[in-house]
């Protein structure tokens, strides 16, 4: 039976080998992989020898020997059937079974061989557990970021894979692709070999890298003899040497590039290319921030544009880090004291020369010269001191500084005052809170890069700024941590692992984008930037922190810090600037809509434009002073001057002279008193009157409303200009001397030329005396109370004192009636007589009250008598021309008032000439100076030009300017990108 089966199998094999069913190729067995040729078939044809006699053996030497054999169904010859007629069924069955065995055997054999080869190479690979630090940290965190279980669930199951098996009805096509079916196993082995070779190369130090060759096994034995610690040390030393080598090459190339760029920029400055250079990106961006800083002074907008905010504890090294980034010692130095007293915005940009300049100044400081550096530090200190208000220690006013130089990283940094924990003597009580509020105001900007500076030489528990930064940026998405003074930390810190914990972000309760360790000097303020850089590089080359892998190479030196900060800054700028531009665009639309609704007929004039308009109006009003008529000036001057001097003339000149016995004594007394008055008081009083008159006219023109065209928004400004001008203006000092001579000559003249002047003097005297009489009557009425008519009509009564004064008045009037020529003063016996008479009627009175009442009673009596005498002198001009010869009428008082009137007219004319010819022009000059001072003082303009309309126009202008500059910056940013 076995022989029959063997013979049948041989027949099937020969038929497969010699079949002419359309497949012209070599035998199936010849196409098998070498691994699958372990199948020794008894009927395999040989190229050199004839087929040996047929042997049937039960033992199968194939790799498929465990598979069950299928019985071949052959027809029995004994039944009379022909064997060659019924063999086609057996041939088909045998062909199908043999192909399946060959496919499965080849797959299993190839897989087994691949597994064995993989295990051999796996034993040759060293343990790479100690080399995990070479691979970036995010590789080991892939299992946290990628869900492996979901990926496995997403793969197809066995049933789905079974459906992908070839269809046996198209077995011919499957046989043609047999080679491609077996190739993945071979590729898998090749990939494993290549991977092992790469890992061996990475794990080997220096030039003694192991290669995955035919001698790999021997090399593997030699590699295992080296201890893991020695391998790590060798690898670290090799990495450090390689890194330093390439670092020096990189520095050399950067230096060459820096020199080349400097030459190119210098050629551009000299105009060799004959082209106009565009403003750099960082300069455009800095201008936007400057405008926003002015705009934010009124807190009308939220500035969310990126900038690098440098914060840290006091004396932590903030300024030193910024100076290393700027590559110049530009800030004032101090030993443990607060030096940064206000925010300093530093714009770093690239340029051919290393220079610095302030935003509001055109002076350039050459940072390569020590004298310019000292001048720059002194200027910054002066600006800080001037920005601090009285009673304060720090200021919120920002000082804007631009630093240009070859090789500088482009960015905008803001150096803030150092955070303190205790307010010392000499500081304002609110210094600590002010510094915290300034720091929070800058850090709460969601797009600001926070550069947190921490002193590495002090205990971490003493840090204040880390808590503040963690509050402002709890996720650490925009914070860069910098550990300064690492050289001191390495010497003083007992446990170096503490520094490693700080750099890895495990010690402080804050998160950050990156952690850096820097050295910014040896503590000597006279060190240059180059010496500090050399010291920093030398320190990190020999530092154990770097050799023991506590610090990584990319986390050290201020140069790496500068590159990282610049990259973060520009990344934040690109991500947020368009959003901020859209926000300002929306703000502009809202402001324009509000203006159209509230002020539809007015132009959108900002504060500067309104100031110019007000300036022109004020100057026009000053010029209008020259158009005042001379008659108007003289009338005002004469009237005002007489109001000022009339009391002195009546009380000190006329009344004493009128008490004289004859005309000669009267004239003598008048001349003496007039001379004294002219020498001492009159010229000064006249100049005061003229200046006050000029002020009144100037104020009238400034405050007079111009009808519908009047804009009350200028009222406060005009008032301030008027007050400041009046304060500055001084009358010509020589005017009094010339005026004194003119007045003296006018009063010396006694000749009245015509009747008209005589009548005018009488009229002037009557008006003066009637005015004085009216005032005297009013005083007496207040003293004695209302008369009987007013008491009955208004139902009022007298007080006790008024009753006493009334009784005294009646008694004194009796005394005057008895003696009409009574002198102006009461004698003592007369006072006693009046007092006794009043006491007899039961009225107790004081002598002082009697004298006071007598003064007013006699004054009224004298004024009435003078008016009567004035009326008599109306026809006395004829006697005056004859010098009152043969006449009892004496009108010397009329002549006195004529002299006074003439002096007033001449003085008014003289003052008018001084006004129109000199003082008005000097006043106009003073007004222009005041306006120029106000124009330069922005705070004054803000204070004087206020109101909703002004603020709305100012905001609208600023927003438009910011939007335009932002759009220009974005366009330039896209072009550069």
C-alpha cells in the first residue's frame, strides 16, 4: 500500500515538473529559498545523474513531517478499468496538496530562521539602559501621548486577515507571486541587522565603534569586557570634546558672518547700492509699542502685543543678563541697592555699528567707547531720577532705549525694578506694592514672554519672584527660567543635585518653557563683555555640572539663552500680531461710529490739532488789542485812575486844604500835598492802573464768546494762557520816571484857558462831591438805623447801639447849627459837653463813639457846603480871570479839581501811548512764549484740553496710527517669511 502511494506521489511530481499546462518556468522546488531545500524528495530530478531507483520510505525528512498525509484514491486495476484514464483526479489532488505544503513550509522555515538570526544579534547588542539621556525626553513620553491599546484595537483581527488569503482557484497567479510573498521575512531580517548595527555604532565611544559584520560575535565579547561606568565616562568625554569642537567652529563662522554683515551694512549706509533701506522689522514693532505706551497712559486700551519682560528679585542679575544679551554695559551699576527705578524698554536690532539712542533724542552713544558708555549710564540714571515723583521710590513711566549692533538678536525687552521683600529706610512706604503692581501689569499680558531671573548663589526658599511668576503664568507656556551666578552656586551649594533640580523645574513651584544656567561675571563692574563671555565659556568647559550631565549643553551660556528668547519672542509675535491688529480694527470702527453719532458736524481734531486751533485764536485776540481805539483806552484809564486816587485826593488833599483860613494858605497846602503825592505814589499807582486795564481788555478778548463759532473746549486753555502771561509780563521800569515828570508838570499848571474848561471842572467837582456825599449818607444810615418812614413801611426797628448813635447824631447836629464855621475836629470840652447832655437824657455814651459819629456828621455837612459853594462858582470864571480881585468869591477848589482833571487826562494819554506802542507788543510776545511752552509740555495740554470729545478724537487718532503701523509690520513680516 505504501509503495502504491509513493508511486502515485512520484507520478504527481513528474507531472508537475513536466507539465505543459501553460506555465513555462523552472521547477517549483528549484525556486524555493535555501532554507526550504531541507526537503529531500525522493523524486527530485538531478542535472548530472539519472534518477535512482524508486524507494519508498515512511520517514519524511521535510519540515512538514508533522503534517498528516492524505491518502490518494486510486482505482483498482482488478476491476478492469484503465489506470491512465482515471489518473487525472489524483494528479489534481496531489498538485493542490503539494503547493499548500510548500507555501506553509517556506513561511514557517523563513520565520524560524529570521527569529534565530534576530536572537543571535540581540545577544550582541549591549545594554542601552544607561544611554537614555541621549534620546530626547519626549521620546520616552510617547506612551503617555499615544494610546497603544487604541492602535491595537484598530488593527484587523484573524478573520479579517484570513479573508486576505489567496484564492486557490487562481493558484497559478499565486505561484507567480510566491517570491514576493516570501520577501517580507527576508526584509525583516535585514532591518533587524541594520538596526542592531546602528545601535552598536551609537553605543560605542570614539573611533572604536563596533560594526555588525561577520565578526560581530567576537567584537561583542570584547565590548562586554568594558564596564558600564567606563563606557558612560568615555561617551560623555567624547561628546563634550565633539561639542566644544563644533562650538568653536560655529563661533568662528558666526564671527566671520558678523564681520561680513557689518561690511554689508556699512556699504548700505554709505549709499554704495544707491537704494533706500527700509526700516527693520524690530524697529517697526518697537514704534508700535512706543505708541501703545503713550496710548495706555490713559488706560483706554489693552495692550496684548508680545514683549520680553525681565523680572527677578533685587540684585538677582537681571540687568547683567540684559547687558550680556545687548553685548554692552549700558545700565547704571550699584552694590546691593536699587538701581532700576522705572521700566526700561530696550529694543535690540542688527546694525553696522554698536550704538544706542533714546526714543526722544537724536544723540547716538557709541557703545565701543568707554566715555560714551559712561555718558549713557549717567543719562539713564538721570531719566530714572526725573521720572520718579516726589515722595516715591519707583516710577511707572517707561524709558525707551534702542540698541543696534552686529550680531544682536532682534527682540524687545523690558527691564523692571527688582522685586523686594522689605521696605528699607529711605524708600516710600508703598514701594513694595508699587513694584508688584508694575510687574503684574506687564506680566498679565497673555502674549508677553516672562524672563524669570533667579540668583543661584542664594537659597531657593528666599525667592519671591517665582511665586509671582507662577501666579501670572501657572502653566509655564510663556516663561523662561534663568539661573544666574552658577559659578558661585557650584562653589557654595553643598548638594549639586539641588542645581539640577532647579534646572529640571522640580524645585520651584513653577513651570517654564525652558531652563537656562548662565554666568554674567565675577562681580566686578569694570569687566568687559568679552572677558565675561570668555570666563563663562571657560567655566562651563570645566564645570562638573556639565560633565556629570546635571546640565545639558543647550541649557548653558547667555548666547544660547539669547537665541532661545529671540525664537520664543518672534514665535509669539507671529502667532498674536494679526489677532491684535484685528482687535484694533474693531476698536477703530467702534470709535468712528461713536464720533459720527455724537459729533456729526465736527471734524475729528485730536489734542495737538485742537491746541493749534486754540493757539491761532489766542494770537488773533492778542492782535485785536492793537485795534482798540485810543479814545476807549483813555476813557478807561482816566476813569479807573480816578477811582483809585479819588479817596486820597478828597481825604488827604482837599479836606485838609479846605480847613484853611484864606486862599493863600489853601493853595500852599494843595501845592505841598500834590508835590508829595506826585513824587511817591501817583506814578506807581498810574502804572498799576494801566497794567490792570490791559489785563481787563486782554481777559475780555480771551473770554468773550464769538457767537455760534465759540468753542467752550478752549476756555480752560485760554484761561491758563492768560494767567501765565500776566504772571510773566512786567511793565517797563523806566515808564514811572517819565510819567512822574509829566504828572508833576500837569499839576503845576493853574491857568484855565476858557469857560468850557471851567464848567467841566465844576461838573467834575460836583460829581465827585455828590458821590462822596451819597457814600457818607449811607454810612450814617447804617450807624443810626432806619428813619421813621422805613420803620413803618418795612416794619423794622433800631438796635440799642443805633439808638445811642442816633441820640449822639442829634446832639452833634445841634452843635454844628450853633457854629457853622466849626472846624473839622471836636475839642475835649466839646466832647465832654455832648456826653453830659446825653447822660442827662439817660443815654450813656463813650467819647470814642462821639468822635466817630462827629466825623461822619461833619463830613456830610462839609460836602453839602462844598456843593453849595460849587454852585456859586458856576459864574465865577470872570472873577477867576481877574484873580478874584474886588470879589468876595473864592473858587480855589474849582482850580484844584481842574488841575486834577487835567492831570488825569494827560496821564491817561501817556499810558495809552505806552500800551499801544510797547506793552501790547510785549504782551503778544509773552503769549507766544507761553503757547510754545504749553506745546512742549504734553501733560499741560492733557490737563487743559479735556473732555469726552477730545479724548474720543485722541483715541481715534492713536488707534488709526497703531492699526496702520501694525498692518505695515504684518506685511513686512510676511515678506520676510
